[in-house]
């Protein structure tokens, strides 16, 4: 009989996090790491540097999507 293990909580969806890694932010946006860095470089996705680490505020991916949806013409 196979062992069933509870999956570890996905850090990309942990509601207690206030800062995300770029990889976690990319996962929330369903894009790759390179695309996420491009969004950060262009200023489209908010981020900040703490020491040598690049972090994305947990609410920034949702804010980015809200801006993109508002820019889209009605279908």
C-alpha cells in the first residue's frame, strides 16, 4: 500500500508572507523567473532590495494584474 504524505504548504501561496522571492512572485503570476525579472526591471512589478536580496511585496502580483486588467479593452 503506498504511503500518502500531506503536501507541504506552497510558500508561493502562504498568506502569512509579506515579501516573496522573485521565484514565488513568478509562480503566483504563472510566468517564468526571467519574465518576472523583466517586469521588475521595467517597473511594472514592484520590488525592493534588502541587502543583496530582491523581494516582491506579497500584494504586488495582484496589484500588477489589476492594473493589466484595467488597461485591457472590454471584449
